[in-house]
């Protein structure tokens, strides 16, 4: 190979290397990631035997831990605080919050509401835009939109600087397409998870996608820059001259070799020069051919694009012209139809007018003929009438004269008869008036007698009712007095018996000096239970701690049968003798759609199943009591004192009503907070309840002899659904109740 071609190849490699090395290194830009968690009611369903909400929390925690430290992280949720509310969306931890606070927020809400995906997308996009407008949204959802909006459209409006990934956890086939559409329109990916392993893998993939997205090319960088090449200031000259020493040596070697064949060497040199020229011309021709082919290809592509555009425009024009023609034809047909209908209407009106005119003319002619005949008939009748009138007048005159004479005679006779009749009538009227007056006087006397008898009967009946009422009241008063006396005697006998026990120490109260003040306290804020607690029927999925409350979930179970999960019994060496134990708890109880669910929780003095005292809060669907104005109330939560020995449950005292709803309420759950306290003095246990921990209501008291009881807390139900989460804020045991 010729030395000059070798040097040309080296020059080309150096120039390419310079281009690579002179490319700047890409920049790493800090990003934002907002996790949006599904907290709808369906997250209580189970996967691999565990509720989705707990699996989701673990997977989210692991995903956040994988993110680079320069990524700002935030947390939002929907459906976490209200039922049936499509506006239940909130940012729980803004972007830039500490990861420890985000973990704490993930454990602070309870799934219960709807799935407003569209509103959640809007909320997440606004949060990222308020923090710089660039970042990633990661949705965890187990179903599609349930609030009559289009989340695909909401995702498509998120903008180029915001990417949306979706993790579908246990999604049904009919909801899958919508969640995939959200990811696609949001410029992200959809990750399917149907069990614990695939959920962990999905969030690991999300973390990798976020890490890749976190690498952003520098402004003005080339494709080499996106590979991470570092910028260096290397400059390479455009042309490299062949060293003079190498050229002289080559010429000398050629001269020595061709000394005897000078003519042949010159010929070979000429041929080589011609070959080099031909190669250069060939390279130039090939380059020109390539450029020409590229130009022709570009021209062809341009022509094809212009042709396609022209064809599309022609098609659109033809379609528009066709639509216009069809529209014009339709309008013309409508106009012709309207004109025809108008002409027909005008013709019908003209024919009707002509018919009416002919009928009117005919009626006028008939009326004129009738009037003429009537006039002629009237003239004839008039002449006949005048003649008849003259004859009648003559007859009437004669008759009148005769009638006058007859009338005068008749009047005379009538006057005589009238006078006689009047005299008779006056006599009869006088007799009738006298009879009527006598009858009225008799009726008045009879009425007065009847009124007197009725008044005497009414007075007697009233007196009898008063006597019976007085006798009944006296009997009831005597009965109440008897019952009160019996109760007082029984209470006095019991008090005397207890006093006798106290006098001889037969109650078994220890005759020792107790340490005053606090014996034991647990605020449940350490994240674990102390060794003083004994867990009956452990169920880890139903026992939680949110670093401030101990949370027990209800399950279909019975204290009497010993099946209550996570029944916590306190075994402490200082809990003996007289003491006071108190707790604070809150929850939401529900009787369910059919009103038959019985949820309960509270404080026990427990030895074993079928042998305990219980101060418990429970729920019933309906009740009547004074705090509701004597009307029916819905979902009443009350506190009762119960003794259970050998499966026989006995209620003591009167219940303490702590929460209720009016009949018209549509809420499915009743929220309450209550303080419970049991005071042990010897073998007597007094139970009290309070809404604020200050003003206490005595629920009842009961003696229980010879029992070795320990304080305990529990939560149970007669049904697995609906669930109730019961939060215990603390338990405190002291000698003096403080």
C-alpha cells in the first residue's frame, strides 16, 4: 500500500476521534416523582391471603427506597377519607417531603371511597407544575374510573414534561384497557401485577424507568453526548504532511532499485499516476452518484409526499363538494316539498272559499224566498186575525156584560162564605195555638227532667272514675314503695355482707402496702407490643400500629367461644389488689346494609373465655331513647357492663349512649370516641364511661368473688363484613385513678 494512503487513513481516524472526544458530557437533572395511591374500598380485597392495601404499602416503600437521593418524592391518595365522594383526592405529602414522613403518611389512612382517576391526574399534574413543571407520576390502582369522567383525556392533557406510569394491581379484564390508555396518553408505561411477587417486580421496573428518565441530555449535545462521552479540548489539523525524511528514503530506494530499468520505472510511475487519477476520478464519480441518488431519493420522497398531500387534499375537496352537493340537494328537496305543500294548502283554501261563497249565495236566495213567503203568509194571517178580532171583540163584550152580572152575584155569595170561613178559621187557629203551647210546655218539662237525670249520671260516673284512679295510683305507689323497700333491703343486706367480709378480711384483699400512683401505662407509640402483653389467637394481618395507636380489625368471632383474634391480655406483676384501669379508643361501627352486623370492642377483666367482665361499646341499628326526642334513631353506639360466666351473659346497670344517627341519615357508619374505666375495690368492679375523659358516667357495678382477672382489650363482630378498625390510644393502670 502507498505511504500516502496509509497516512490518509490515519488522518481520518484522528479526525473521527477528535469529534468523539470534543463532545460534551450529558448533565444529570434533578427530577420529581409523585406517587398516587388507590385507597378506594376495593383495596380491602385480598391477594395471596393479605389485603391489597398492606401489600401496596410495602411495595411503595421499597420503590421509594430505590430512587436516587436527588429525586424529590411526594405522595397523594384518593378515596381515603370519605365514601361515595368523587372529590376525595388530596396531596398527603408535597414534593420534596422527607421520605420518613411519606412512609408515615402511607400508614395513616383507611381505604373506603371511590376511584376518581381523572381528578387524581389533574391534582398530580398541578402539584408537579407548581414545583417546576417537570416530573413523573406513578399511579397504583386496582380498577378503572368510577366517577363518570375520562381519565385517558385527562392524561393526554398532562403535557410533554410530565410522564405517567400506571401499576395495575389485580385489575379486572374490563378495566385493563382504560388504565393502559392512561399510561400511553401520559407518555409512560403500564405494569401489570396480580400477586405479591409481580407487584414488587412492577415497582422495581418503575424505579428503573424513573432512574433512566433522570438522565437528561445537555443542551445542544449530539448523539455521542447521549452516550456519556466526556468533553476534552483536543484539536487535530485538517491535513498532515508526509515527513521529508520518509519521502527521501522512499525515493532513494526507488532510484537504487530502478537504476538499470529507469525507463521502465518512469513508465510504471506514469501508469501509477494514471491509476491514482482514475481512482480519484472514480471516487469523485461514486460520490457524485451517491449524492445524485440521495438527491433523487429526496426529490422522489418529496414528490411522493406532495402527491399524497395533493391526493388527500383532492379527496377532502371531493368529500366536501359531495357533502355540499348532498346538502344542496337536500335543501332543494326540502324547498320543493315546502313549495308543493304551500301550493296544495293555497289550492285547498281557494276551493274552500269558493265552496263557502256558493253556500252563502244559496243560503241568501233561500232566505229571500222564505222571507217573501213569510210576508205573504203574514198578510193573510193579519187579515184573518183582524176579522177574528172584530168577531171576538163583539163576543167578548157580550160575555163581559154577562160575566159582570154573574161576578157581582158570585162576589156577594163569596163574601158571605168568606166571612163564615174566617170565623171558623179563627176558632180553629185559636184551638191549635193553645194545643201547641201546651205541647211546648210539656216538652220543656220533659227536657229539664232528662237534663237533670243526665247530670246526676255524669257526676256519678266522674266520681267513680276519680275513685278508681285514686285506688290505682295508691296501689301503684304502694307497689313502688314495696319494690323500693325490697331493693333497699337487698342492697343493705349485700352491703352488710360485704362489710362483714371486709371486717374479717374474707374478701381476700391483700393486707399489704401498695405502691401509690401509676402502676403501668402503654401509649402504643413504640411500633411494637411490650413483653407484658399476652396475645390470644394471634392474627398479624388484623393487628397494626401507626406509632400512636394500636389498631385491631374486627373479624367474625365470639369472646364466649374464645375465637376473638388478637385478644390482648395484660400480665403485669404489679397489677394486684385495688386499682383503676382505663383506656381510650375510637372507631367507625356499621350494622351493614341489612342492619344485622353486631360490632363491639372495649375493656375486659379477663380470666378465660366464658369467665370475664366486659365494658364494651357495641352498635345496634335502631333504638328509642330520650336523646333522640323519643323517636327512632339509626345505628346507635352504646356502652354496657356485661358479666359472662359459663356462657351466660348478664347485663348490669344502664347503658351509656355515645353516638347515634337520625332516621333520615344515609351514612353507612357511625364514628365515635370514648374513654372506658373499671375501678377494682376488693371483689367489687365499678364500670364508667366518658366522652372526654373528665365527666364520667357510671354504667354499673358488680361483685365477682374469687376470680383472678387480668385487664384485656379486644375487637370482634358477628360478621366478616363490613370491617371495623378500632384504634386504642392508650391503656393506664394506677392505684388512685390518676
